[in-house]
């Protein structure tokens, strides 16, 4: 039996799993109108700024590869306190933070990347974002259409709400983005709470909820060893009754491509559940929208929240093109792409 055939065999024999039948509550269950402007916003205070300025001065005199930098080697007491507040918001609050902001007018892009790398480590450990082990990932439009082997994040195409790396074995717990440069037009970012969306599905479409806990096929985007299967099978939602935690792994695009690549037809209930979930997520009342500004850092709980951006048009000059720097953060497993 080949690798894909093994996945399909497992896919067709999904065991019974726990399904959450009651709505969630708490700070993670927010909507656009329930959020206050300051929710999730953490400002870079003067003490943290002084520490970062001192680090930049040290790095100017002592260059070192960014991936080798550790917070333990620098004085970062104020930054540690700031990122501890960020971690609390991520785990106990609304599930996202926007750190406002690094002084891009005083730092070079490499210097901003370095202090961003250090700050992110105070939340969790950076891990590989591709099978070949890339730790720091530039999100830019390279002029290709999204598809198998072409991630949407290297295009200017509009995205669906999704979790990063939903199509592989060990998704990150958190996704961090540093804005270096904005687009000429578009590229509006949005965040949604899957817990709020799940509550809406329970209230309006209870007959579809159980199917979301059964397996779907995902296109793995060619991010795997040559002998590994090109598709993966797992549910969109998994529920841990002991911790009362909903684990979400979603990507409409990669599910549709997964079935196409495997030559498998959607079961009618599975397709209806997927499309209904997608439609609910796209209702305007659930999303927090914002324009990323240079120097801002966004960190999102990749288990409980989804994110997307609209399509965009870039400036013609290369140094003015939209440019974000992404990190995946995860303490579970090893730093390999597959954990």
C-alpha cells in the first residue's frame, strides 16, 4: 500500500471522538463589536525601548547571525515584563496581541529583525517553517499564483481565514509577524476567534458540528520528505474535555486541494459543514480588522484564532513592496518542521 493509499485508508476509518455540545465563554469569545480598541494592544514603553536600543548598539559593534541570538545574552528586564503581559493576553485573554511598535526610522531592517527575534523568544521557541528547516520566513509577493507547492503567503492573493501549517504534523502554537513595509493598496489584516464562530455554528447549524470533528484531507504543499504522502488527514476541530480546549486546524483552500489531489469526492455532509463554517467565519461581525503599520508585531494564538488578509497591490519599487517577517513559535516537540 502506497503512502497516499495509507492516508486514505485511515481517513475512511476515523474513530469516534469527543464533540463539544455546549458554547464556550470567556475573553476568547469575542466579536468585532465586543472588542475594545485597546484589547490586545501592547505599547512599547520607554524602558523596553531603551533596552532594545542598547541591544542594537551591541549588535552594530558585534554582528551575529539572527538565528543565534538569545535573550539570555542581553539585559531585557523591561522587555521580559512586556512579553509576559503579551503571553497572558495570548493564553488567558483575547488570543492575539499587537505590539506597537519598533522604531523603524532608527533601526535597519536587519536590526529590527534581530530584536523581533529576541522578543518573540520571550513568548515561545521559534521552530522551522518549512521542511528544509527555514526558521525566519519573509512574507512577500513573488508573482506566482497560489497552488500546490506555492503558499498563499508568497502571493498577493486574498486569503481565507486559516491556521498556519494546518496541513502538516506539528502546527505552531503561535504565529508572529513583523511589518517591515505595507502595500500600496489593500492587504488588510483580520483576526477571528474560532471559539466565537464555533458558538455560532452550535446555535445555527447544530446538525453540522459533529462532522467538523471527523477527518478531512489536506494538501501538504510539498512540504515533506519525497517519500511521504502528499495529503494528510485530520479533523478541523478537536476537543479536549479535560482542559475544555478546542484545537482548531483550518484551511479551506488546502482542504479543497487535498481532495482534488487525492482524487476523492467530498462526502455531502463534509462539504456542507466546510462551506458553512467558511461562510460563518466570513461574516463581518466576527473579525477584528486592522492595517499593519511598519514596526508593529502581531502574535496570534494559532490554535484558537484564525487570521487572513485581503489581496493587495504593491508599489513598483522593490524596497517599497509589502514585506512581513514571520516566525512560528512552539514549545512542544523538537524544532524540526515535523516536531
